[in-house]
C-alpha cells in the first residue's frame, strides 16, 4: 500500500513511528493496535456519557 505524506505524518504524531517501523515488527503493530482499541473504547464511553446527559 502506498502511504501519503499526510498519513505518514499522522502515524508519526499519533504513535511515534513510521509505517515502515510499524510494518517491520509485530511488537510495534500490537502496541499500536492495542492503543487504537483503547482510544476507541474511551471514545465510545464518552459518546455514551453525552447521550445520557442529552436524554435526561
């Protein structure tokens, strides 16, 4: 897959590594994906809290 400079910049800012580093080591991929899962869960909780406040 070809990565755009914007994608590369976002990866570097979010995870502190390039796509090359991400693809080279399984440990890096696992770390990044675990962080992404946690961020997703945190966002889902935040949305649920907002919904709860809105529908009081």
